[in-house]
C-alpha cells in the first residue's frame, strides 16, 4: 500500500481518547505520522514480508496497530498492547471499522519499572517488590505519585544523575509487566510516554521492553533532547550497535488537559530504529536473550482479550525530507 493511500485509510479512525488520562500521557497519534512510521519500516524490510508479525507496545487507540495491519503479509498478525481498558475499547472499534479483526489481537498489560531502593515503603510500591504500579481505587485507575529524594548537590559525588537513576530502574527481563516471551515478534512499534510527569524514565523502559520482544527491529518515538543519551544506552549498554535515528518528526499535541494553555503544541521527536539482527550480546543485569519462542508460549488464553500536521508528497507519494530540493515544512525530516 502506498504511503498516501495508507494515510487516507487511517483518517477514518478515532484517534482521540474519550477521557485521556494524564498520568498515562495519553495523546493521539495522527494518521500522517502513523502511516510514515509503518512506511519507513516497510521500506527497510521490517514489516510486510511472510513471517514478519508485529507488535504495537502502548497501542492507545491503535493508530500504529491498524497501519501495520494494513501492510502485514497474509496470515501474519499484529498485536496491540496497552494497560488502559478504555483505550483498548476504542482500539477494538477502530479495528472493526476497517475489517481487520482477523489479523489483529489485543492484550491488556502494563510496562513496569523498578522503584528506588529507599522508596520501597512509599505509595508507588505498595507490595514492596520494588516496582512502580498503577492500582485500581474505587473502580478507577490511579497513579501513585513518587517523590524522589534529592541527591548530590554540593556533597561528594556532584549533582544527581537522572540518567543513572533511569538505568538503575530498568527491568531487562520478563518481569517488565508484559507476559510475552522474548523475541516473540519480528518488529515492535512503540509511541511511549515521554516520562514528563511522575513516571520519569518510562520511555526508556518501553524501549527496553520492545527490544526484549523483537527479533529484527524496533521503531520508537522519543523527545529529540534525549537523543544522545538514548543512543549511547542502546548502542553501548544494550549492545545494539546498528541503531540510528531514521527520521526527525514534529509530534502535534492538542489541547487535551486543563493545564494546557495553547490550542496545540509541536514537540520535536526522533524516530529511532533499533536493529536487533547483529546484537553485540552485551551482558546486562537481569537480561538474557530469547530463543525465538512462539508468542503463544506465555499463555495463549490472554491474547483474545485484552498517536500531526500536514505532510507534502513528491511524485512518488513519498514524504519529503531535508535531502530533497526545496524548502521542507513537513512534520517528518531525515535526521541531520
């Protein structure tokens, strides 16, 4: 399916959340971005061939899920994973609307990360297992706010290193909250929370979980300001040396919450592709590669239950980049 046709096919879907939850950083993904991400994956041979199933981690209203479902080979599946049952209801309705329910499955599960050792008795870790959790209170999902203690300052050791804290809280194995085996799908797509509220580092945990699940490649959105940190972690700490920013994008965040003062705001983001094929096998605490397990090995019963702007196209209906002639005012650019 050509890029422009894919975008048009997604335009009929409901991308907005009925009641967006701020603690989950729920923002809609526009058809243009969803189509462009999947198109990039197809052109790199990561989606669309026989044997290439796909998973959308943190699928929300299923914009990336549906985009992938339009291009997967016959007989392959796309899995949508999200922790919010309200978002999953919209996601299922979107899949039904375009008659793709025969190749899309949903799973309700939540990506988790470790808490700090000195916070195990705080509200964010009620059971003392060192993991931050969302809990249902009076029938509603409520997020336990974590207040990190200040560290560093003028004392020995210098200023507090947020990057080091994030890395220390990552879960590298199946305890990350997603009950699926390692290397269970060919490619994972994810538009994770940016971790700008009370869940700092959750974007990195989403990426880490995605690399656990994928056999071939991961495509993930991240704020451009985190590029250097993320690429260093991916390449040096995790051993995925053949990873890169494949596109620079502008993610349109509409006025969705009471604290929003502008009608909309563009956030500069990178689309990072993590190549899993030539993994350097760096030993990470708690890690461990998978063996290409079948996706149903984790317990098949759960699998039936269970994110703008305008783009311009060239004559071949591909989105324009910095490498093409003329001024570029699009939401998707080649990285500089």
